[in-house]
C-alpha cells in the first residue's frame, strides 16, 4: 500500500523519514497532485540498476535485429565456454 502525504508534512520530517522503509517509498503531493518521492537509497540504486539493465538489453536486441544474430557456437567461442 503506497504512503501518500502532502509535502507540508515535511515540517515533521523525522516522522516522514520513519515511514520510508525498504521497498515502501513515500509519495509527496503538492496542491493535490503527485510531485515528489522519498525512498531508501538502496532501493533507488536498485531502480537505477534495473533501468541500466533494461537499456542494455534493448541495445543488444536492436543490434541483433539490425546487424544479425550470432550462432550459439560463435557465442560459446567468443566467451570461451565448453560444449
């Protein structure tokens, strides 16, 4: 369940920070609309890592579609894996 609070709650920031738990961000609203997110820095690092991975996977797929895919044998040779 998301935690949603008005940005004015930051006046009591120690209480708001206590609600920021691993995996549970606090969404802050301004004039009734979502505006900011407070989250644990480890969770933020995980979000960034997932975005980077998704980007690299997209690049790899695009390269395969435009430049052609390599065979399983070529891949094994490239990475030095045994059959």
